[in-house]
């Protein structure tokens, strides 16, 4: 489960998974005393439980943890903690695509950040159908699905409610971009084909969840999995 709260990755790992302490700037125990000021860089907290999850979510929602890059919670009750985390939010389902054409990736510029085409599912709509619809509507292109990509979850507040949006991602190929244009009513200013190198240059100006999907694809490309 790839969760992003206030655009910061929150990662849950089982106690028996391999964790390399040298990958983290700070390693804590759930019972340690710490404040938001201590959470700097890549942080890991061991023996996480539901009480810690509640505290961490409050900190990540209320405090501007600008120096926190990622937070990894290690627990022997991973499934229980995931369900406890979900229970704190209203779940909204969405879908989107990472679109390819001749080795290039389709990126779009919306509300000051680089993004991938995506959107909420209509009632009763299947994820793959919603992903195709959103991509074609937002970019005015024709595509087909190649394979699934990892899902992402990100939180936000809407009308006083805590929302956790589950986005199902698909790798797609463009079959026709002759009429490509940004969907202005969705505040999209530009849609552009970029080389992987160009995408990596703009990722610092993208949401962390979008950067995660792009990097996952590029890593699989590098390893020959796609």
C-alpha cells in the first residue's frame, strides 16, 4: 500500500521484511519520545501500533513537515494497521494512466505541477474503463491499456472530511494524438510528450505519488520487466 499524506510517503512494512538501517536518517521506537521537529529526512519507526498510526496521521496532516522525506513504520500487524488507517478516511476511487508513444511519456501541467492524467471513477464504473475515459477526456487522445501499474493512496481534506483517494494506474500506449489538447475545464494548461530524461527533470515539480509511479515504470524499464 503506497500512501501519501500531505504528499509525504507513509510506508508500512512487516517486522520480518528486510529493513536496512543505513537507508534511514533516523530510527525510532514507537515508545520513544519525539516531536514533529525530530522527523527529518527518511525516518523509520519500529514496533508501530494503532496508537502510533493515529499520532503520525495527526502530525502529518496538521504540521508542515517540510524536512520529512519519507516515514516507514515497521509492525508485526501490517494488515491490522492498514485497515485502521483506512477507517480514518472516506475512501474515494480513481484511475489514471502513464501513456507511452515511441519511447516518450505523456505529462501534463495542471495548477502549477506536472501530473499524469487521472480522475474519479463514475458510479459503477470499472477501474480500467475509468482510466481510459479519464486519459482520453483530459488529453483528447486515443489509447489502449498495456498492463497494470502499482496503486497509490493519497489523502486530502474536502468540505471538512478526510478523504483517502485510491488510484489504480495503468500503463498505456497512445494510438492517436492527432487532436491532442489539454482539457481546460479541468485546469490543464499543457500536455506534452517527454523523453524519460525530460520527465526526470520535471519530477521535482510533480506530486510525490506521481513521481513514485513514473520512477516505478522507469525502474521496470531499466530492469527489462516491460
